[in-house]
C-alpha cells in the first residue's frame, strides 16, 4: 500500500477495517491492536504490504507516557508479623500518573521480570496500608496456548479463540522483600479475586471467568496460592509468549488457576469433565498389571521414560529389598535403563518424586472415592544415609551419643486408610534434606514464618487432604496425626475451610479458663477431673526391648495385654498463643483415654485426643479412639519400607537420585502391606484377584510340597474374566467394598487397634 494512499498509517488502516467490519469490544470501542495483529498474518503470507510502522506516539497526559519515579519507593514501617494485624490493608487501583509511576518503580526495582510491558486488557493495583506500600499486582491477557491448562479446561481451538479473553493472567504479583508478614500474600490474593471481575467489567465491559498465574517452583513453593484456594493444573513448557523459534529458554513454571464465576465451563459450551471411576482396595493389584496401574501414564516428558518407569517398578516389586541388578536377574539392558532413569540430571524438573507418584496418587483418589469414610494418617520418619559418604545434597538428622553427625532425608507422608484400616495408597509424600538454622539467625521461634519451620509439613499435608476432599463430596475425610502436629497454626488452617476433620493427639498442656471457677487450670487436669462416661478395652501389642541407639532412647519391653481404660470427653476453648493474639479461640473437643490400672513395670496408657468434630455421644468418642488406634498403620508402613524394601540401603551419588529410588519403594511397600492385610482380613478372597496364574501355580506347587492338599482361596474361584476386576459401584455412589472386604464398625465395648504406651 502506498504511503500517500488513503490509509497512510497502520492505525488509520486499522480504524477503517474496524469500522467496515464492526470490530469493536464490549464497550463499542474499535479493537485497533487486535486488528493490526490480524493484518500482519496476510502480510507475512505475501498478500499485501502494510504501511511502515512508525514510533508508538502517545498524547500528552496519557498514562502510557509515565515511566518511573525519580526516587526509590519508601520502605514500609512497623509491619506486623500477621496479616490480621496490618492496619488499613487495601488494594488501590492504579488510575493516576503518580500511581502508575509508583507501580512501575516497584516492579522495576523489586520484581524479577520488571515492570512490563503488559499485553491486552490490563489492570494494575497497589497494596496500600497505614505502614506504607507493601507491593503490587498486575493483570493482563492470558497465555495464548498452554497445553496443560487447555487440557484441564477441555476446550478446542475454536472455543479457545472465542473465550480466551474470559481468562485473565496475573502478570505481576509482588510482596516487597522487606515485608515479613504471615498470610499477607494469600490475603491479598483473596482481595484481588473479589474485586478484579467488577473492575474489568467497569473498564472493559465484560467480566472474566478465570484467573491464571505462574509460579517458578525453582524459587517459590506456591504456598500462598494453595492457601487462597487456587488450583495447580500443570506446568508450562518454558517458552514464553514470544518464543516463535521454539527455543524454550525460560524456566518451566507451575500453572495455577482460580474460578471467578460459577459454571464457567457451561458458559463456554465446554462439557464438565467426567470424573474417574471409584475403585475397590484390591482392584488392579495382580502381579502382572499392578505396575502399569500405579505408575503408567506418569508425565515424565518422554513416552520411553514412562515405559521404563513401569518396567522398573514391576521388576522391583517382584523382588523388593534387592538391588536392581538382582531384581532384574542381571539383565544388562534393564539394569542400564534403570540407572539411566535414576541418574538423569538433578535439575530435570520432569523426573521428580511427585511426577513419578502422580499415577499412584490418582489411583489412591479413586480408591478413596469408593469409601464413605477415609482416614488420612500423616507422619514423618527419618531415612539415614550416613554410610554414603560421597552422596551430595543430604541434610543433617542430628548427632548421636558420640557427637557424630548423621546425614539423611526426612520423609513426610500421608497414608489413606479405610475405616477398617486397609491402606488405600500414598496420598502425599515429600522427601527433603533437613536444613539447619543459620548460626547468625537470632530470631525467636514466634518470629519465624511457619513456612520456614519443619512443622509446615503437617499444614502441607492437610492442604493435600482438602484438595482431595473437594473431588469426592460423598466421602468424609479425617486427618489423623500424632503429637508433633499439636500446634495452633494447624487448627487455624483447618477452621478456615473446614473441609477435613482433624484428630490430633495433644502434646501441650495449655492453660485454659475453667468456667466453674475463677482460676485458670491446665487442659489435662481439667479433663482428668471430669467423671468417666464409659469404659473400653484396648489391645496393646507386645513391645520388644530396644537399647539406646543413635538419637533413639532406650525402650523397655512389655508383653501383649488388653488395657481397661476410662473414657471422658468435653468441649474446650483453646486461646491462641501470644504471637497470634489477634485471632479467636479454637473450639475443640477433647477425648481422654486413661488406663485404670497398669501392670507392674508398664507405663499407664493415657491419651488426650483433640478433635474438630463435635463429640456428643459415647459412640462418637469411641470412633475417635478407634481412628487414633489405626494411626499405627503408618508406622507399620514405615517398617515395611525400611525393613522389607530396605530403602536405607540405597546408594546413589545425590539426594535427588535417592528420592527417585525411594518413590518406587513407597508404592511397593504400600502394596506389600495391603496384600498382607487383605490376606488376614479377607481370607476368602479369591487368589486370582491379587496374583497372576503363574504365581498361583507356584503357590499350589509349594503347598503340595508342604503336604497341603487343599487351598481355601481356590474354592469358588471366579472365572478368569471376572477375577481381574471386582465389580465397580455406580458413578457417584458412596458404597463401600464388596462383602469379602467389608467389616463392621467397632462398638463402644469392642474397640480394638494398635497403640503405644508412654
């Protein structure tokens, strides 16, 4: 097109095209930027040539002419440690030149990508308070293509083009470096979610339906997004918006989304995704197919790695506890494939413990969906690798009696159980190198953010349970924890959403107000002083004598016995600690179990169980006791992991490689434990459900050798077509396992379980 023609500039041409074809936005304004972008495509195809692009001029006074302040933004003063105590916290929409200069200065100096430019429809906010400016946010157009996001939404290319503007990207989110305020980031995210849709409608004439954001997991955990109920839906590919050469030069980031509107898929014309079908505990565990079920489909970035993962898991599952060269019977190709998988670079973000366990976690969720009640038992254990002197990346586990420092990893996991104690799978697992506190860190414990403390693992586990609960509304989840989880922040986290019940054994004997007197009494004394409301019999297993070893104290042994205990319960209000003085008291129920008379030389059994569930009857109190007794299942799982699978005998050069090898054994230990318990609790279950034909034939031959002529499990054997799969419940039903796996709840006088003695 000639420069002196009727449309001498691209802007003039875009105006004419928009006017001719009616390209306007929701407020009737010409879509100039989108029109110019669309005209570039036929120009690149050679159909015509656009006028030469001139400098992007702006009228005096436009917001775009503002740049930055001529001075640093003043630091906020006296910011409290808790978001609840921040005075005058507010989101201020950027509308004036001075506000835009302030926002630009903040982002240019303190945000890694800087101030921009942002693309598409944009909004900017400043985080103001009486203490000063605490940070800022910026919203802009969503990413054009995101494979994991688009797969999660379920739309096709045409629907994406039509409704992409309904997704708004959080392009900038900054809490200033000098601000150390617990829960501030999640509080700001909640404030933004409540106002951004209205502000977009006011400025651009439409309301967005979804927010999206990215988290660089190499630098951040994304904790604030999880606390604000954002959902992780996958990862980016590291390309960025302008990567036309497919170089993928940017870091891979986690994708988080937040729904602003209800039924947003229906508004887009996209069908709701069909949820996975519930599974019974023993389904798909036979010797040949179990590895494909529990590890198949892991997103490792390469289909060959997926197949290798399944093959390695199958070989290790056949001979647990052996080095892989022995498990593979010396097959050179299999051994090389295993060590190539384990030995991939430590910075490979696709081959992580979470990625390897993702298929098993999905199967665990499906098994949980078939249960009316699931116990999510959390606990941690230390994996000692002091003997691997050359291993890099291990943390300090402490010192032994000689002063020598032990090295290893800390495993914190959540094991899902049925109400009868059958393990459904590993719902969550993290294996990290414990970090020691810096010598110059003089902060008292109250001033350290909870995210930097070891106890944050319990909160992370609770959030995983809450995410699982959102996917199975027909299943009730109870998170069961031992005394290490008795801290205020955990109960405060639970009451904010109240999706999962908590059952925690009390560790701290707090001071509480006695409503019957003017004096303060300790929690334990006040509960003990109440009348006994019932009596129970609890089976205490045999405990062997253990000498003092490393950090473990010596332990006296005792024989198996049945403890006769008294049962009490009452509601209490626990006041927040001083560093949470602005929060309200916790209303909990305490279930007290105390042995009336212990044998000579044995410690008296006594538990104080803190429950977020209201306790009104003897049956409800007995349920809490029975659930806590089942907490010992995770200790049994740890024993299988260490003694049966021998994970502490693994030897690799880095902690990352150890984590990958441990991921295999977490699932294998669960499978061993489940098969053992199924054999005890459901001996009439057909052997074909859990074992292949070859394995059944081997066991038959072994039984004949031992002069056994019959085998109970072979009676009434199911047809082969039915033995592989147990019947599934209807979609959306909450029915339990088949009768062969079902067991009644314990009554008030018949509570049985494993327990420990103080």
